[in-house]
């Protein structure tokens, strides 16, 4: 068995030691080196040619984000960021994901030794996923993506459609950028949207705020009990399931801290099942890039309840796991490239004919 060769980059000698030990404890991977800063890492990448990099965000000599941007332009490779559980850490992590990092691991605030050891399986799994991820060179965008969206995508033709229909979205690995690319193209009068993205609770508020600054719709972290209105998107908070509920004639959000579902909280399956039960044919389901099968069973329930469901295609996914499982389960109506997803969903809402790959 060929082992995944990992280079650890962190200015903390303790973190370098812990990550090296955690990686070497796995049968399918090995730490081939550890660098204290990006300048040393640059030379080690050239000489050792690692499969995956773990990279701290805040380091001396060169900021981790600056290093990542140069790396993804000049020598794209799978990177797992090591972030801090702070507001600044979450904002920088989202920037890292935009630059092309596959995923991130959050360092515990206290007792780093036992904290990282508790996350050993999670860290190893993220490295495994990164090693198989589809990596693309980073291309700097000087003009906001939303700038030309209004000229391309139509508004919703019927006000009734905006108020009666709902868009239900699920994603995991690679999903922060995929969700952004989807939402940024939606018009202000689009139906209400609920989103579950696998992400720790310290990061979801920053994620929602970031989307709100980029999109023409209003985006916020769900608090529970909000009325779902056209032009509004609600992001599931980390460590809580987001559900769709009815309150009289209105749709509202609900949060609960129930057991993990499909090994996740928030779980895409929980959100999709609630949409099947409450909205039925009035829901549009969208499943985006992600590892594992969370969402597949729930999307099938949505399909049986009359919803129309879309899955991101393999070529545009960072990890073609969740969409693949949803397609295999039989719950998907159309498979669509990410850059066409908003257009196809709006076309469906506006009653236009189907295009794309039928499944």
C-alpha cells in the first residue's frame, strides 16, 4: 500500500511534534517532514514532493495565507489548514478555503495535547480526503463574481413562486466555496433558502456574514424560529441540526441538538427529511461537493415527496462523495456543473424546460 506522504508546516514545535505523531500512527500515511515556517516549507516541498500539506495560518516570516496563495498559483496541491477557534481564525480559514485549501482542522483553545489527540481520527480522515481531492490552480478574481450576475440570471417570474417554493442545500468538503458560487448568482426575489454545511460552530457565523457581504440575498446564521422569506438564506449553525417547520401558513426554521445523524450535527439528512415532510413538491433540493453519504437518504425522501433535486457533477466537485451517493440512491433529477446550478434551479422555478444530464 502506497502511503500518503504529508508535510507538516507549523511554527509551534509542539504542534509539529503532535501532528507528526498522529500522522505516523496511521497505517496509510506518513509524515515525511516538518517545517517551522513557509520559507523552509517551500524548499521541503521542492525536495520531498509531498502528497498533502498541513499548514498553520498564522506564522512568522510569511503569513500562511500569502504562502497558500502563491502555492496554489504556482504548484497546486492538497492543503489542510490548521486554524484557531477564534473569530479571526475563522475568517482567515474561510479565506484559505477560497484560495484552494481542501479543508481545515481547528486547534483547541486549551490543552492542545489532549485536544488534538481526541481529533486524531478527524485529522487523519481530512488528510485522506485531501489526498483524493480535485485540486485546481487558484485564479485571482479582481472583479466580484456577483457584479455581472444580474445581467445573466433572471428574476423569479411569479411572486407566488418566491413565497411558496423553497431551496434546500447540503454540502461538506469543498462546500463553502460551492455554496458561495451558488448563492452569489441568485436574485433578491428568489425563494427562501436553508443550507446545511458541515462546519464547527465557531465558523458558521463568519461563513454566513461573509456570504451576506457577497450576495444579493440576505444570508444569516439560523437562530431558530425565523420566518423563511423570499431573498433570505439561513445557514445551519455548527453543532445544531437545522430543520424546516410549518407555523400556520408560514415556513419557519427550527434548531435542535439531537444525536449525530450520518455522523454529523448539523446533518444534511435531517434538513432534507424535514423539507420532504413540510414542503414536499414545493422544495428544490441541491446537494453539492462533500465526502460521505450524508444527504443521500434525505434527498431520496424529498424526491418521493415530489421535490425536484439537483446534484453537482463530478468534474466541478472538490470531492464527489455526497452527490455520487445521492445519485446512486435515486433521489436526484438532474446532475449539473456548479457554474450552471443557479441557472438551472431558477429555470426550474420559472417553469422552463429541463436541460443537463438526466439521471
